[in-house]
């Protein structure tokens, strides 16, 4: 027997208040809890088509990453852009393509240079502040869309203009390879902590262990941070989740997002989304590049067009007219003209001799 209508309305009202007042993990009823309590479809209107909604939310996140990377390329081409301006353009593009404008997945993070060493970017400005993004910056872009109440959470890191710095390159490849080591083990029944251990061991072997300062990943669904926590044995205040020993389940959506953060210099994080299933997993972000070539933004990565290159201020035609000549300029020009005329006559009469030898 279902709940009485009055109680259903009361529960719905309480959940809406929680979600609106503090959209943190504690305020979120996960899809697992809803399923266990027989609340699908939720009285709040949370849609039951989870997997397809998340796939679409991931597509929107990919749109956001492509827009963000292209704007960072504009910086390489001479544009003056702040972290906030880039984040706003990313948000606009995701909303135009169907992301929920009233209930974002989370505040888009654009963290450049030293701000990238803070996992969630500029803390005083919701992850994207007034700092101007500069050529040579390593930039962390972390974003997500929301479709039918379900979210995505995708991060890429870029370096504007490329780099030959050995530390930056080694850190990037350590994160990239740590991800790759975990992917084959993403399936129902794998202990969540085991994935963290594998990635963390690799990053430690590369010499960056103390700079990997959060868990490997987390679940996501109605909220961006939900159980399970992919942690090797500790709570994670960054994600707002507590350590648990539960294995991955076939209804989980999870992120894999190792990161390396060198305080005052740069940060690197790559984050991909997966749907867990009994046999293996669905790699939702597989089509969004994450290799070294995608990391390095180069001048020839995009075609130059008026839509991308910063507009040049129009110059009035009068600016190209010669300035009025003064008396001294006129006298000098008359003298020069007379000398040129004599030189031409002398040349005709054989007065000049030319040589290929240097003087």
C-alpha cells in the first residue's frame, strides 16, 4: 500500500526544502535510497530514466569542455579573458544545449595557474574568479550538466601554448596512467577502495604521492557527490562523503578523478564518468579526449575566424591620411627632389659605378 497523499506531499515538501536550501550530499536522497524505499518515481518529480539522463548530461559536459578549451585557445591567440568569463561562457553553452538553468550540477570551475593547485579553484569566487588566464597557464576545467534531475561531472586539464616542463608533463602522465590502471576493474562487486589503492600506488611511485590529496572518485546521480566513495580508508571532506567498504553495484554511476596539486604552481585533474554494470561498465566520457595532445593547446588547433579571434577596434579612415606638412618639411622635400633629379642625370651620364663587393 502506498503512502497517504498527505504524507506524500509532506515528504515531498521536506525533500524540496532540503535540496533547495543546501544542495550538499547530506541533503540529497540518492537514487539508491529512493529505489530501496519504493519512491520511484519520486513525489518530487525526480525522473526514473537515470541512465539515459546521465548520458545526455555527459554529452552536455562534453560540449562545455570543448567550449572551454576553445576559449583557452583564444587566450593563446591574444584574448584577455578571466576565469569567470570562461566559466560563464561554458555555462551558457551547456544551458543552450539543454542543461537545467535553474538547478546546475555545480558551479563550473576554471582554475588557472596557482588556483589550479586548489582542487575546487578560487574558493572566494565559486571556483572561477577575476584572475586573468595567461599563456603558459595550466588550467583545470571541472563542470557538469543536469538533465531530468540527473547530473554529470567531468574534468579536463589544459596547458595554454603547450609545455616542455618535465614536472608538468610527468604529473600529467601520472594522472593519465593512474586512470587507465583502474578502468578494467570497474564492474559490480569490485571494492570501491581497491580502485583508489591502485591509482594512489601508481602516483606514489611517480613521486607525487603527497600531492594526491583527495579520494580517487565518488558516485553521482541526483547530486554531484553521492556514495560510494572511492577511498582507500578515509573520509573525504572535499567530496563530503564518508569512507565505506561497499563494493560497486550495477546501479552506480561513478567518477574516476585522480589529481596532483603543487601548491602555488599548478594542479592537474582528469575526471571521467562511468555507469557500472554487472559485466563491466559503460565509459560515458570515452569520446572526450584526455591524452597529452588534448592537454596541450596549440595555435593551429582551431581555425582562425572572426568569431574566435578578439575583435580589432575599427580605425577611422582619416587615420591613414598624411598629417599636414610644416614649412621645414616642405623645404626638405623640395631639396630631396632636386638631389634625386641630379642623381638620375648623373647616372645616365655614367657618373656612378656599382660593385657586388661589400664596402
